[in-house]
């Protein structure tokens, strides 16, 4: 069984969103086409309470994109985004969601962020995605979505470490920072993740 993981294809990560990924909307038609190639499609959804500790607005005298220590981890302070129940947290209306078998929400614990679709950033809380994929006899996962250098990267890295043969689809994701993205790709290769283009699937 091979699964496609759609990471955080939500309005706040698209152009005009609160934390827009440049050209993030351009990957959606491709992702809609790719879904039919997989036995299983699942999605993650950033789902923050409005008082989440990763929001710069919840820290006095701190600015957006500053890095602080949060529960022993480096934490980028983000603009408020994907707040539970808001339009920004919804999946893009352009995304075909008919084939999505399950949705895994993340980033709900106030004191810790959650980039990966599998764990929070401290790896103390599971989202349930690992157990679900294994219950469905999935052995290979293909990861795409937003953003390439954060949530897609951490999801792919965790998938590989959990024993799934993992593929990162480069043209089905977009990054926030090219420098961070290039470092992420190098790290994924070093951890055994296969980097490929959608035409190779």
C-alpha cells in the first residue's frame, strides 16, 4: 500500500493568507491530479488555539519571525495563523478533498508547536497518523503540501524514521525560505528520503 500525505493545504498558507507561502496555490492542481495514483490519501491540518505559544502576538516585545526557546526547542514566532474554526484554517476550496480518507489535526497544544503530521515538535504527542497508516498496511508514503521547508520537511523526516519508505515530491510543494529549503532537502537525503518529481511517480 502506498499513501499520499497532503500537508496543511489551508487558506492561511496560500496567497493573501496570514502566513502565505509564495506561489503556494500553484501546487493544488497537480496535487488534485496525483491523488488518483495512490491507494490511500490522508491530510494534515494545522489547528491552533488563538493563544498558541508559537504566535508572536502572544509574547510581549517579540516580533514575527524571531526565534525563541520554547520547551527546550528553537521556535520561530509566527503570525497568527490556522486558528481553530476560522476561514484561514480551512482547506483550500480548490483542493479536491473527496478522496481524503482521514484528517489529522496538529498544533493544538498551547505550549508546543507541531510541524510534523506525526508528532508535536517535542515528539511527546502523536497525532495518530502513524498508527492509522500502519493499520492500513501502508509501507510507502509520498509527502507534499505546505510549506516545503517546515511542515512537509518534518513530516517526511518523521515518516522515514518510523519505517515508511518515504518520498518527497518536490514540484508538489513550495517553500518559505530557499536557504532553509535547501538545508532541508540535504538533510532528508542524508536520512534516506527519496527526493523526486511528480513525473517519476
